C-alpha cells in the first residue's frame, strides 16, 4: 500500500488483478480538488491503461465520507483553484477538475465506486463515473452547485442525465436537494445499497467477478458501452465487428471456448 508519487489524495492497494483506490483526505472529508489532484488521478489511470495486469478498479473514501467535494473555505478566500482572474480560474478547472473526470472516464478497465458516505458536488460526479456504483446505507448524494451560486463545472450536466435521466438530473441540480441511499437506488444512481460494514466486501466481490473475465474483451466491451452513449446503432455495429475480429484471434478466446467445453474455470492471461 502506498501513496502515488507523493500525491496526497489517492491511497492505492493492489489485490491481485484489482486495484483499490481510497480517497485519503479524511480530516477534510476527502474534499477535492487540491491543485495536484488532477495529476494524481491522471497518473493512476494512465498506469492502469498502460498494461493488462489490472482488470478492475474499486474507488472508495476514507472515514465517514466518500468526498465532500469542493473546499468551501478555499472558495471564500479565493485561493488555490479559485484564485485570480476568471481566465485563470477557467484554466485551472480545465487543468485540474477536468483532468480528474477525463482520467476516470478514460479508464479502460471497469470502475466500481463504493460510496461509503456523503458524495457531494465533484464527489457525487466522481462517484457517478463508476461503471458500477454500490452505496452504503450511510451514503448520500448531492450536486448543490446552484446553492453556492455556481454551476456544475465538472461535466455533471452531461453525466447526471445519463445516470438518472433528464428530469431527475434537473431536480437534483435545480433544487440542490440531497438524495439518501434509498432514493439514489430508486433513481438508478446506484446499482444497489448494502449495510455499511459490508460495502467494501461487496464492491471487491463484484470486482473479483469482473476481473475473472478475459482482459482484452473486457476492455473492448467497456469501450463499446461508452461509444453506445452517443454513437448511432450502425456506428456501434461497425466498431463491434472490428473489435470482435480482434477478440476472436486472442489466446483468451481459445481458452474461454476450451474451458466451457471442458467444464472448467478459464485461466485468462490477457494474451
């Protein structure tokens, strides 16, 4: 277990083919972003994408919060991310906030977010970037940007309607109301809700199931799901044909077919 290259936000732990990332700023309810956080997320995501060893990432928070989002004291004092002119603030959003969400969205392996407590603002949208989202019964979700006189500067206006539908996204953003875990489940923001003491075990069990799949086909399937959000049916079919042709030529495909025929568990290697 180590922090990444001296970065203070993400504590990373390797568990076989799974990486567990913990937002580790507990005294500040895992508030983000500090100015170095964009680089921290980019470094971790790029490292996973560069090899085939990691097959799934689980992201959770230390302590009682997933992430409280932006630092209100820094906003009030106009420092760090919020210092200087409008042009300077804009550039920091692009270099820090947008780098976080672009990195997580560009993660090639499945991301499971294990939401252990409040997920607010950027924290809510980071949780929502999970391909699979599991909540503790102590979790809550909110995007109270308008309450602060600002707007979702992290891509939430694109992400939230895709997670819960336009009308519910509008209600969350326009009212600044917070959802409890049960409502988040009803609205489709999370896949399921579990007792707090079972959250990490449930997330890791899901990750184990994911990590048991053929790594190349797994990454290509995630890519197709992402393309399907905006591409036409015909475009997705064309991409599917190209990726399927590659998958048929992998050693893992041959192993998967053999394992089914021989009634045994497959031993996928990523080849």
